[in-house]
C-alpha cells in the first residue's frame, strides 16, 4: 500500500512538493508531520495558519479508505 500519510498531505490544496519536502525535512516523516501541533507546523516554511489547521483536520482513515 502507498504511504497514506504522504498522500494525505499531498492532497491538501496548498501543499505542493516544496512544502511537502519542508514538512518531511522538519518532522522526519509525513506521519510525524501529521501528528505535529499547529504551533510546530507554523514554523515550517510555506505553512500558514489555514494550512496548519487543514493538516490537523486530515482524516487518515478516510484517506486510507479511498486509496
């Protein structure tokens, strides 16, 4: 199965390859990025409040169901 954490992040509207790379570089993995809180996410270049909150709202179970 594909990495559902990576897919979930890449499906966000304002998360492109550069932002996804910055998230993984900062947190070590897509899974860790999904577990980060909003203040930590806001420290990542390219992540604003709306995107940080959208990351927090990702329903990984739903993403996994769809893939």
